[in-house]
C-alpha cells in the first residue's frame, strides 16, 4: 500500500493500465475526467454531487441545465468549471431496491463513463463509488460490479492510462480493496 499525502492508495497494473484505489476527496484528485454521482435531473445535490458542484462553481450548473437530464444507467459529459479536470462525467446510478436490474443499471453507469472516456480520448479518470451513498446500494455488492466493469473494459483496446477509485471513507476504501484482491490478486 502506498501513501500519497493523507490518502492511502493501492494500485494494480491491469493490461498496462494503472488501476488505483485511494481514500480521499474526489474534488482534489488530478485526472482528465472526474465522475460525478449525479441524479437524473443533473440538478446538483448532496454528497459527491454537491461537492463537485461546489468545487466546479456556477458554470457547471449552467452547463447541466442545457442538458435534458440523464437516464439511470447512463452518463453525460460537461466541462469541469473551476476544477483542474478537463471533463466531468455525470453518471446516474440506480436507487437500490434489491432488484436484478439494479446490478445492470450500476454496471451500465460505470460503462457509460468508460465509453465517454474512449470517445473523448481521456487518459485518466477518477470514479467515486456510484449509488452507495444516498441511493443505498450496499458497498459489498457495488464494489465488485464497479471493479469488474473496469477490468473487463481494459481487456480490450483503451486510451486510458490510469483509473482511480476515490473513496470517501475507510469503510468504502476497505470494501473496494477486498473486492479488488478477489478480482485481481497481487
């Protein structure tokens, strides 16, 4: 485990791409694209969404208002306002209800961001844990879906060089770390 500043980090090389888990604040991470855990109206909110909107400034909300929402399981790209990133990918994960389609929609939200990264030729992307805050998706179920989606994506051609999951607290970091160990042992 490496330490960068106050954030602990674990990394793996997956098909030549650095996959990292980091405990920290996603608004402070250096990446070309930052993923926002958005709602379908792109209306801002609490948690990661609120933090990103505050860090990006009012131009982000103005840009979001020009987009006619985003369906669950999808993502859209905007500029990053005052943030160092080039893009913000607004991904809408499902509200967890224990249905079989929850898994499909969560996977689709992550895949939509990866597809945007390829389309826009992004080399680095930072993800939060989608749907695991106010939307109630259990971390133990969400982490393997997120990581498996990324690992499967990297089995093909990709412009990505670094993918970081920025996890807000120790519980999320530990859950993702255990899931990564099961999917991609050291």
